[in-house]
């Protein structure tokens, strides 16, 4: 079975400061990992994904994430936060082992609040 | 990226009526679509996997007769909430998996969601 944990319900950061949103995962095989962002009353927007290759993945809007196999983590980062980054962020995983189609498992979400 | 359109964005209905939500893939074909339900300040709960030309696969605890899913074509899946009640009020989101030339890595593209309020 695959699972994702986002240990922080909310992250507060000042504009211009770096931000980190944490995510850890559990899979049987190799993971496909994703980050999505959701604005109020909207669907989810894809930010970035890790499939294979470089552990540091760069995505939309200046976000990046680092895949760490030994720590089973895929934390989302941005060097300089903007107020407009304030939103709900979801980490998701798909297990490459055992089939299951393209079913993703989502974390519980982390509310990011960037203040002036 | 691939575009998924969901309609309606907002719907208010009376208790006991049925509501249909449409999910369309606009620039790609989606053999598989997923329907999620999201409660306020909570994560997405997968309700069912919609497969073109076959019956949907429902997650445990989701009433098949309550939430009817039809995937009649490669670009359209519908979710019908039958005999809706206030407890069915929620945010419903569909997503589609991009396959073929656009990638096989399981990346999902989401619709904008439909806010259902049952009075």
C-alpha cells in the first residue's frame, strides 16, 4: 500500500524568506511523486513531479523539490516566498509496484500562508 | 499542459433531486478519469475510477447507487448525485490521466471542481 504524510497542517513564512513544505511517503516499489497546489474553490494545479533522474526537481512558479530516498521524503521548497504563493499544497505518490493504474494517494495538505 | 473542464462550477439544489456533473478532457483522450470529494480543509478522497466503456470502480464506502458514474467517451465522464441530501454537499473534483504521446508517468490533470450545496 502507498501512503503520504504531510506533518504540518499550516506553514507560515514571511515574504522573501525561503519556504519548505514537508512530505514523506511510503511505497512498495519505486515512487512517482507529485506536488499540487490548490487555491480556494479551485481544482488542483500541477507543480512538479519526480519520476527518475536528478533528485532535485524544478517546477512551476519557482518551486522545486528534492527527492531523498533514504529519508523517503520529497519536500517542496522555494528560495523566496511571495504572498501569492499562499494556498493549500498537496503531496501525492504513485507506487510503480503492483499495478493499480494511475491512482494517486494524496497527503492531507499543508496550508501555506505568506505574510508581508 | 492538458486541460480538464468541469461543469457546473457551482450548483444548488433541493433535497431529493439529482445533480449531474460533467468532466471533459479538452485536448487529449482520457481512458481513465478519477472522481474525488473534498470536505472543507481536508484532503481529497478518491470516490471512484471511471473507465471508458466499462463500469466504474468505486472505493470502499462509496455508494454506487448514490454516485452514478458514466464514462461514455474518451473525453467525457459524468458523476450524478442521485436523490441528493444536505450531507452530500461538498466539493467534487475530477481528474484525468494523460497517456500515450503525452506521457505515461501517471500525472493527473484536474478540473476546477464543482461546489454542490443541497438545501
